[in-house]
């Protein structure tokens, strides 16, 4: 693959001096420095007669207009530990790459392939907010990859940004009647720290991780829901797809670890959750920032690993997130959680914890730059160092795709679990 063009895209309009400083919220400041990364794949559209060069010009022009609204994204952190973004309009790294493979060759990958990591922008140094790489495949298909600093926002923020950029490209103007409702919403915050506070990070540091992609059709998820309801004699009503699937994956992963080690290991399930609609004054989904909380389910005994117990615990944790008063309140709760975990051996917790992130419900599958909706998507796993699960809606909306990341020996057992396989299949497509 050849990365043949690297440039910087700046906002189409200069950011006013009054907006030069964008303070990170108290919650943003607690986020570990990393990048939220996603690539969207698009098939060649016979109705789209423009050349690859013309397509790229459309993308760059729309991105420039987009950055006028998402002005912090074109700025820089003064240092990797800064509590604010200097909105200096330095711009976004934009890379074009020519890939001699056809898009369909990626559709037969059932596990993570390092060649996928090359589809994402490189050279981001921790102070850059956003990087973009547009990949042109031999068949005419395109892969649009975006890396966004987790300091500035979460998966919901990235989804809003992508849909806004795509809408500007599709309609040709940020002032179009269809685009204006997608404008970003910023929460103005004050900051008194010169550097972000040090936060204890649960870093597993695994080096022998493998991943597999599984598909759970809606019909099977419906069966799984009914199974959970029957197990509780109806005491659990209307469990969600994500609740039952997360419980199944967590249960299966713990069972695999028990088989390999020969004994049950008390475990933790960490579930980041979007809370924009959990505030007393609900926030728009286009709100920029890290507006999430972490639900924690502790499983200290093998008797607590049944699906019914798992779903009940997740629902209980979720119910505690209603009626949030402020971002500061969420930040204080997060600090309290870290303090509570800190009373135990964090290294020990790290070795027996699973992280489940859900992108279900976020409109990634609707990101249309003008040549139709994406064929599919996947995340960058180059720096993955945690075991767990990443869930997203299937491109056709008929189910959930689960990317499972486990230690190699655990995965051998996990992928052959009869109960799990009765509700799923190893995906023949990576995206």
C-alpha cells in the first residue's frame, strides 16, 4: 500500500479569538490519552461517475467546512497533559493511500489482520486531535478512516462528527437545511488545572491477544431474550439485545478462562455507557465530549455467572445512571469508582476484567458522503491491550456484530462454546 499524499486540512473560516481556548470538561480530563478510531468501507457505486481525485476533493472541501463548526478538532493540545485545546486552526492531518487490493479481499478475514492497521492515519503525536486517511482500493471502493483523540470526545462524538462531515459532502454546504440540525453542541466549562490529574489506569498489558468477529442475528437474539425471561420466571421484562448479548459473551469468556486455568477467577465487567439522555436536562446526541459513565459488574463466585444474574446486575447498574445532574457529578462518581477499585490490587483486577463497549444505536451505518451507505466498518486494534468485546449493529440492521478480544488459549475454548455458537456464527466477513 502506498501513502501517496499527506496534507493538512484547515477550517474554511478562521476561528474567532473568543473561541481560541476550548477547556476540557472535568470528565474529559479523566480520560486516558488514546485515539477512538474507525474505518468505513464503501463499494464502488456505478452511479457515482467521479474519479478518485474528484471524490477526494469533495471530501476535503466538506471537511474544511465541517472544521469551522467542529473548531476544536482543528486545534492542538499544547502538551499531551494539557487541560485545554488551543483552537489555532492548525488543521487535521489528511492522508490519501492507494491500496492494490480489492475491497472484497478484506471480506474473508475472520480475525484481526495487521494489514487493517495500515488503513488508519499514522504520525499522530498525542497533541493532534483528529487524523484522516482515505484509502482507494483497486476495485474503486473507498475506506474512510478517522482517528479522534479520546480526550476530546467519545464514540458518540465521533459518530456525530462523521455524519456531519458526510452530510456537508452530500449536500454541498454546512448551511443546508438538512445539515443544520446536525450542528455540534458544546458544553462550555471552566478549568483550574494546568495539567490533567493523574488517574490510575487499569492496564492489562497483554501481548498474546487474538480477535474473532461473530454475528448474532436478531432472530437468535430474540431467542436469547426469551431464554433469559424464562430463566427468571418473568421477573426480568424486556431485556435489551445488548444486555443479553453482553451477558452471554461475559459468561462464555469466564467459562473459557476457567477451563484453561482449572479454577474460577473472580472477574469484573466494565461497560462504558453513553449518558447524554440520562441527565435531568437531557443533552443532544450531537454534544461534543466524553459524556459517558462506566458500569461495573463484579462476579466473585461461579454461582453468579448465570445469564439471569448477569442481566439483572447490568440492569441494576444501568438504573443507577438515571437523573444525572451535571458533568462534574459524573466526574466525581468516576473518581470515587477509581478510589474504590484502588483499595484492591489494581493489577490483580486488570488480569481478570473484561471491557464491553457498545456502538449499537450510533448511526455509523448511515454515514453517506454521496455514494451511498457504508458496506461495513471496523475499528483499529493496533494498540489493543485489553480483553473484552466491542459490539456494533450489523450493516443491514439485522443483528449485532461482536468483536471478541481474548488471550489466545482462552479464545480456542471460547469460539467452540456450544451455547454461544447456538446463537451466533463466526462472521465470514470482517466488516
